[in-house]
C-alpha cells in the first residue's frame, strides 16, 4: 500500500491504521510526482491519496496518472469535500473517499471493499 499525504503526522496515523489491519506500507510520499514514481517502483495494490499535496501538486491528477499507467486504484482521504473536488475524484475511478480525520472503521470498510474481509 502506498500512502500519499503531505502532513507527516497524518501520514503516520494512516500508516499505523493500515498496519493494524494487516497491510504492509511500501512507501509514504508527499507529492504527486513522488507518488507516481513510488507507484512505478513498488506496484502497490492500492494508493491512499490526499487531494492537495506538497509543492502545489494535485492528488487527483496523480491518481489518474497512476491508474492509467499502472492500473492501480486509489482511496482518497481529504478534507476537501466540495462538489467540484468530489466530481474530480470520481474521474479517477477511486475505490472510495474519506474525509479527514479518517475514521478507522470507515477506512477498514473501503479496504474490505477493495480486498475482501480483513482482520
């Protein structure tokens, strides 16, 4: 699993949650270009993607690129839930999306949707 989050503390919390669910995290990165590079290198099963990333990069565009190049889908985790942003997220064919702060049981439900029953 690849985590793309520019807020370090949030990235650590997400990493801890997914590890508690039994998933391995291959990398945590903070920008769209780094996400594309990490997806190419690690070929994760799924990407947990923020929408607004460091250095002004766009998580939706990164997710679309990762899907087009590698066939890897994303789960968006973002504080930005306005209709325009949600519409853009849908264009990336995500497994789903969650609002920050991310509730563990909601993340678990989306991971089960993607992979089947967990723990």
